[in-house]
């Protein structure tokens, strides 16, 4: 049996990394297949845990639902939700409501620690540049010094602290060919017969 691997994807960090790179065409990604493309011959994918929150804007929520429906067809894809909280913003004497995503870094830390405590995996791969997760990584080092932690930085995202504390780090912007190879089909038939399609704007 090969080394057991879990990916922990900060969906917010990942999405905005792609957006800042103008890689909208890669939003429609087969997440499990993409992660598998980075595995070595002696590694086995256990799960891909994808951490996100439901957008407040209806259009974005509908697009996200399609993306999740497609990826949930693979049993190795696990969704873990945080939430968006209202955040008032004052500008030029007027009050505006924005939304701030919460809980993702805590949820990632909890799941990373849980799987190490339970000895379910040998390698944790974090897809994020959020250094708030660093305390959890340090604790994992104490619990199991042999556990390997890799950090894969989304496009246009980087953390020197995470890079210095990872066994391996890489920048996903250098692997566009793997994004291209692991896109979902434009049309996907769900088990109930319903056909979902890639959002037209994701091209």
C-alpha cells in the first residue's frame, strides 16, 4: 500500500487565485482528477476536502451548485462549509453591506489534525496561502514528526511562512498544463438523469 494522501483545498483562496490570474476557464475543474495528477507512483489519494462557503449572490450560488454537483459524483470529494457574515462598510457617508468568509481556516486546521490524530493518512497537502493555518501545521509536527506536509500555492498566492514550514511547496501557476488536462466535460449527466452544463461565463 502506498503513502495515503489527503488534499485540503481552501476554496476561497483557490478561486480568487484563479480569478486574479484570469484563469476563469479553469473554474470548471475536476478537483479529484486535478489532485491525482500530482501524486507519485507510491502515493494513494484518500480524500480531497474542499472548504468553502455559500455565496450570498444568487447567480454565483447557482454556478457553485453546478460545480459541486459535478465534483460530488466522485466519492473522494468532500465538501466542508463555513459561512459568509455580513460586514457593514461606510463610504462617502453611505452604508454598504459586504460579506466576509469565515471559518475556513479553522475548519481546515480541525480536519488536518483529526486525520493525523486518527492516523488515517501519511501526507497532508494544503492548497492555500493562508498562514493562519500555520499553528495547526506546527502542532502536527509535534504529534507526528514523520508526517509530511506539502503546500501548493494557488495562482498569484504565496506565503513565505507556509513555504518555510512545508516539506515540499510548489506554485500551481507553473502547472497550467494540468489544469487543462483535468477539466470537467461541458455536459454531465447526474444519476437522476438531470444534465448539468458548464456555466457559459466560465470560458
